[in-house]
């Protein structure tokens, strides 16, 4: 479950994305307007790391921007730090590129394989619980075999549209620019506003 707070955030998530995405090889031109259209979240098993992936449109390009929010700096990840954010309830949050945060990658791999693990957004107002839905709907799954490791992934390749992460058994391809088309056998897809699904990530088992 993702618990949302009635809070002021400075800078906003949209402002962070607008400043950072154009500096990346997969990002839009510096003068392109970026419109965040929705997001989805994962649950951290330890309950400390916020994990949220934003979908944004810049011109005709759809972007997938995974972020993690931490209550202290992540050791050895200075080059993955996007910036600091001041949260009026939680204090200083260090914001990282999700694909370079091991906790996010573990959850992304697990959800891609099984479809389990998307966080339900909830909020408390005046002592009552409310659901905080998102317009983005994700669907994962396809792996139904034995228990397998979903940690140990490291980035091994990337281009202007996708990043490939690898552990000892699998390749996880994450589309920075999600693609339309047929759903792969083991994949994570998203849809919103009744549009056809796009592929966010796909898993391939290496044989031999």
C-alpha cells in the first residue's frame, strides 16, 4: 500500500522530471513541454523506499520515468541522484533514477514476471481512509514456473529508447520510451484512458 500525505512538495515531481529528463539520451529536446499523464507505484517490502513510475508525454513521444524516494542518500549511487525534494510531512527526500536503484529493479522484475506487487494508493483525511486511484493500469505476468531470483540485476546495455539489465538467469528490458505492439510472453504493460496497451518492460530467460 502507498500512503499519500496532504503535503507540500518542493520542487514538485513534475518539476524534477521536466528538469532531468531532457538531460538524458532517451529524453526529449530541452525546449519540449513535458506533461505527466499518470503514474504507478510498487510496494517496498521494508516500507521505506517510495517507488513511483511516471508516464509523461513530450510532443509525440511517450516517456517512462521511474523514480525512487529515499529518506537518506543511497550509498554508491551519487551518479543516479536526480535531486533532493522537500516534503512538508516526511522531510528531505533523495530522488533517484529508479533503474539504478536496486530496490526498484527488484520490484520491477517481480511485478513484470508475476503481475503481483503494484501498490494501492490510499490516503487518510479527517480520520477516514480514502482510495487514491490512478488512471494508469498496469498488467504483468507470464512466469508460472519455479521460484527464481529477481535481484542482482545490473545495467549491461542501453540506447535511446530502452535499457537492458541482467542477472545470472534473466535479461530485463525496460523501455524508457514504451512501445506499442504485441505483448511479449513475460511482460509489464500499461494502459490509460481506454487506449491500447503499451509495453513497459519485458523479461527473457537466457538459455545455456
